[in-house]
C-alpha cells in the first residue's frame, strides 16, 4: 500500500499556469504507471496524463501541447505542469499509481478552478 498526497491546486484565470505534485510515501520505482485523472462536476473521472516506469508518457487529446507530466524518482514525486489553462480544465485532479500486478492507489485529490 502507498499513500499519495497531491498539492498545487488553486484558482487561476484562463491562460495561466499551475503545477501539481503527487508525493508517494515510498519509492516510485516499482510502479508500472503513475498519472493524473480529473473529475469535473457532474462528469465522469477522465484520464489526463500518465507516465510509465520507463518514462513513456500519454496525454488526453484535450491537454496535448499544454500539459506535461514528469517524475522525480529521487523525490518519489510525479508532477503535472499545466499551461494555458482553460475553464474546461476545472475539476478535482487525482493522482494514481498502478503496480505491475494491477493494484491501483489513489490520492485524495486537489481542486483546480479556472475562471474565464
């Protein structure tokens, strides 16, 4: 079991940037994949971006070219840099981590609100 703690959310205006961090309670070397989902009010949770243990990345079409996911293994942290934020990016952002056996852990979420 691992605890994931997100930080970095907040209220920004359209066009501005935010950087989210997800700190794991233990080494992230063993995780097959880590990443971020988001959930807007009244909508299903959707994948935003993920990164494999080998560093390969994947992005939702809606954030390609604006968001960047990267990890710092030495700090047990996965980051999500979000540029050119839009109101439709508003939601609760959740960090997740998958073991190679397919067990998933979730963080508690951090709120991102983008005003127009």
